[in-house]
C-alpha cells in the first residue's frame, strides 16, 4: 500500500527492507546487502590521502530532477572538504559527466570519469564516505559499508535503512512534491533551501561518529 497511496506512504514508519521482508513472510533483523567490490578485476586508482577520502555522487539521472541539488552547492562542499585536507572524488554516470566536469573545474575536486557498473562499484569502494541523493550510488555505498550522508527530499526518510553508517539530511523547507520526478511547487524548490553548510556539518559528524541520528533537521 505504501507504494500506491501517498497518504499511507507519508505515515509509514518502516523501511523498505522491513516491508519487503514482511511481504515475504519474514522479519527483518538487520540483514545487510551482499555486494562484491570487484577487487579481483584488477582496477587501480590513485587514492593516496592523509585524511579520509570523500565521494560526492552529484546526480540523480535524467528523470528525477526534483532530487537534483545545485552544482554550486556540491562545489561548495567539495571546496570546504579540500580546504580541510580531504581528497574529494566526484562520482556519477554518463548523464553526470558534464555536470561533474563543471564542478571539478570550479572546486578542484577530482573527477576520474564515468565507468561500467563493476568498475564504478570498485571506484566507490575506494572512498571512505559518500554523499549522495537517493540513487543507485546510495545502494552501492550501503552495500560496500561506506559511511554515508544521504540527501533526501521527496521520499519518507523512514524508508531508508542506513545500518548505522550515516545520516539523512533534508531541506530546511518542506518538500511539497512527494514522490514526484519533477518539482511542481510554484512557491519554491525545496533543495534551494538545503545549504551546503548543513551537508558539510553532517559529513564532518559522520566521519567521526557514523552511527548518528537518522535525520538532520
């Protein structure tokens, strides 16, 4: 029902995993994803850094533009992390290529390019923490047990199981476009009210204490 009726979804307090397990007649007990890092494929990366390496997964594909955080905000987070001595890697697929090139030019973050899925998974495995929207990159980060800061706006935050790996951050203004691929709110776009400082604060907190509260208000 949570996948059919918005009012039921908004009232939901269970994660997707709890629901899926219940549908199958089981009780979810914290079972983790099973995902290979494909180290045996022999990929090589230069990730030397005196401090933790942060991956910024900047896109959300072409369909769900309601979840797209501004390039300027990503660049601000990257610049701040670099100033603190962290290596910052921009992540994404072919649809994010031009976007990531612009963010890299603006911020000084490293952008190695886009890759086939196995190689991309291995790249994500090289970083210590991933900042991402609700994307395949989010699931890859969770599957690889990476620290995570999850940017959410259009979904019920209770749906996400982060396994104590990180934190969910949401805009300061409520999203009015629940579960919609494009923003239809004529008054404001909620992600314009998610400052880079809020995301940066969450990153710094998760770096030190990954098992933090479920959301940042």
